[in-house]
C-alpha cells in the first residue's frame, strides 16, 4: 500500500508528483501521471490541462477516466494496469474520439520507478494527431476510391468490350437479316413479275388481232377494251412490286441517280401520259400548265418522272370521281416549281406533319378503294431531296390537297449543230433471228408470237444449259434471256455466249423479274447489252429490234 505522496508503505519515501514535475512541467507535450492501480491523477502539466480543457485543480485526485474522452471506455484506460504490472511501455496510436469534429489522440504509456526500483505509478503522454490522422484517412480514402475506381474502370472496360462485341454481333446479324430481306424482296418481285409478262404479252396480242377481224374488217371493241383493262391492271401490279423494292432502297439509302441536263417540261408531259389512263378511268378533269420555254434541270429523268407520277397518282386516287386535278410547272426565280393540286378528300391535320413518312396513310374505308402501300410520298421526298430540292404539302380536310416541289434550275446546254436531214424513205427492216430463253413457257410463247408478228424468226429454249447449243446452231442476231433459269442462270449463260467468236455480234437482252441495282450491274459485267424488267415494255423490245436491224454488224 502506498501513502498519499506515492511511496510504498513501509518502504523508502518518494515524492511521486515532485518527480514527475522535474521532467514534464515544461514539456510542450501533454503529460499526466496516475497511481498504478487506482488510476488517480497525481500530476498533470499545463499542456495536458489545455488539451482536455480543464484546470489542474479539477483533475488532481480524480480518476484518470474523468479527464479523457469516453471516460472508462477510453482505450488508454485499459493499458494502465498492464503497464503498471509489467513495466513494459505501450502505445495507442490515433485513437478516434467521438467529438465534433472528430479528434484523434495518440497515447504513450510507461511506468515510473520508485526508490525501491518498483513501479510507483504510470505516466501518460498524449499527442493530438487529429490533423495527421485526418490527412492519413483522407489519403487512405482516396487510395481506396482510386482502387475502387480502377476496379470499376476495369469492370466498365469489360462491360464496354462485351457491349461492343454484342453490338458487332448485332450488326452482323442485322446485316445478315437485311441481306436476307433484300434477297426475299428480289425473289418476291421475280415471282410476281414473271406471271405478269405473259399476261401483258397476251393483252398485246389481243389488241393486235382485234384489228384483223376477217368478217367485219373493223376492230373488235370488246377485245380492245379487254386488252386495255388487262394492260392497266398489269401496270398497277408492276408498280406495286416496284414500290416493295423501293422500301429497301429508301431505308438503306441505296437509291442512285443518273443525272444529266434535261428539259424538265418533257418529263412532266411523260408523267402525265403515264397516269392519263387512271385519271380518265376515274373521270377526273385534268388541267396541265407548262411553260413555253424549256426549264433546265440537272436531274435523273426517270426518277424525276417517278416523282410526278407518284404525286399525280396520289391525287387521282384520293379525289372522288369527277374531281379536278391541276398540274402547273413554271420557273420562279432560280427554282423550277411543280404544283399538283386536287379537289380530293384532303389530309387530316394530325396526319399532315408525317405525310412523307414511310408507310403513312390516311384513314381508309374498308374497301380500300384508294389502294397503295404508303410508300409513294416517302419516295417523292427522298428523290426530291437527292436532287437538292424541297417538297411541301398543304391541305384542308374535305377540300383537297396541294403538293409543291421546288428544284434548282441550271443553265441550258450549249447549242448543238443541227444534224443533216434524214432520208425521207426508210429501207425495209430485215428479218432478224431472235433466240428467246425463259423457263416460263407462257412468257416465251406469247413473246415469240409478238415478235413474229413483226416479221422476225424466233427460236425458244427453257433451260440455261441448252442455250449455248441452240445459239451455236441458230446463230441469233439477238437473244432475249431470262436471269432466273434452271441449270445455268442467265449471267452464266451470257458469259458463255460472249466467249464464242461466232456469237460476238449477238445483242444480249436481259428480260427478268429481278429489278435490283446489283442485278443490273451484274448483267453489265456478264456481257448483256440491255436490261429489261418484267413485265417489260414491248415497245422497248421493238426499239432494240429496230436498232439491231439498222446495225451494220448484224
């Protein structure tokens, strides 16, 4: 047992507080000395009093736990008995104290020996390491954040790589799907066009023979009317097939223009002539206003005619029988302006802003008397924009619609010298040898009948593998050749024919249901001179026959 001065009972006297004062009173480090087992504060320097914010007199003789944060739960309190008992110094680094803001103290605890060389008490040195500990924890937090960020970055990189791989796989799958779709549309158009060719040929034969009634000597009006109906309906079906293919071209941006300097008024006239039968059928009044002077455009004549045809067809379909359609074409400043106006049903206000979107259609009756697939106006806008122009629509429901197309004009071409006058007499066209190849027997039969009507000799074949032998035997001046043939396809047959010296001058004409641009390009590579898409225009066949007849190399 020790007395109040800190000496062991029955032992040598030792002034415990006095000893501590000698070496710690002036220390800048907070220091406090306590009895070994009771933890009663026997001494503290001024630095410690400032640290805990109390007076010395308030702490002397009081338990150490009352002087420090958390009291008996302070981590340092648990060290006092062990250090006093063992004499081994111990450290408690950066203990966090629940204050506001949080503080961090480090403790160094060691025993003080008495005169009998036994521990007389324990001294505690306290260091406020809040700034250092806070900085260290901030650094630690930053390092952890960096580690987490690095891990997250790695995870994001892996995710991005997976997404990229998935995207590439999706692109490949989409490209494959798109390719299959194009092949399907090409096959669909071929299968739909092929039956149309013999039907149209038969209609032409009916029209030709309706003028050769041996009994009456006059044309048969019933045959003429029937032929006209067949021709119009075949033309309508052909346009529907063309529209189906245009969907793919519009969505993939594969529409191509063959631009040249043209007098656009002629294009408008051709378009009016194309739609005239539909307008007459619906008993519309058509007013066409064209300029006397030519308006020149840098344009694809066929595609520009398609724009006018689509607008006129649209007007004819959506105008009740007996309505009025106006077509006006004129130059306004540096623009050529086409206006197509009608007295039709008009366009609902909610539909008008998206009237040029693909597959957009106004509300229809159940009989779908107007028909259409919602493709024509989308194609109009795309073609006009490709010509660096604009198209606008305005309408009042129940009072008709107006579509206005504006295209940039160009300077007229330089004047060409006049060609010498042609001879007034035309020599008799010679008979040609024409080889026709198609696996559709009706197509070959009807087309052969038509060609024979104009005095030419015809031989037919139905299989690609039999064409070469027939051609070498027949020595044709012209070969009308389908592409989708059994055995060898038309491209392969054309290459075979071009390799034969005896057939070098033969004119090869593809007549097929495949209407894609890629098929047209392949035909040129295979050696075809002309490319006609079924059901075809027999007038073009006659033009090619006339050109071959007039050629000196036939």
